[in-house]
């Protein structure tokens, strides 16, 4: 079963995704409200998939992505944001993101579908 890190500053998002992916679907899930706490583990390849919020007060998700990609190109990273622009989507892909999710999630099935594509 895939190991998933969820990095987001919103406790509701962390709780909802942890419940959906961990308890209901059986993935091994760890949640991080501060990206700095996850950085070393993600760079080391501890996780198969990372759900990463783009806008967080402690560290921007795009900066996190760029740092991770200097040492780890294998982990699948799915960016999440409520503030989508074409420029942001293109920049995340250029920086090494594998996919993109818009918040609020219209359907948790869409989140699960993207996870299963990489698991």
C-alpha cells in the first residue's frame, strides 16, 4: 500500500483527507500542518505520494516542490490550491509536480482517483 504525505495548513483538509485515504481506503497516511516538518522525509523519498498545498504561511508549496525535486524525482507530488491560475498550473508542472487538484474538492472521488493513478 502506498505511503502518502498530506501537507496543508488547514486542519479540516488534513483531517478529511487522512480519514478518506487512511481509515477508509487503507493507505499509510501522515499529515503535516507545517511543510518544514515534512521536508527532509519527502526529500529522502519516505513517501510514494505527496498531496501538497501551494499557499501556506510557513513555506510556499512551490518552494517546497523545487527543494524536493533537487534530491527526489521519484515521489509523485500532487499540488492542491484554492487559488488556481493557468500560470500557477504551468509553473507547478515545470517545477516537477505530477498533477494538480483544486480546492474545495467538488468530489472526494476525484482525489481518490488521482491517488490511485499513482499508487
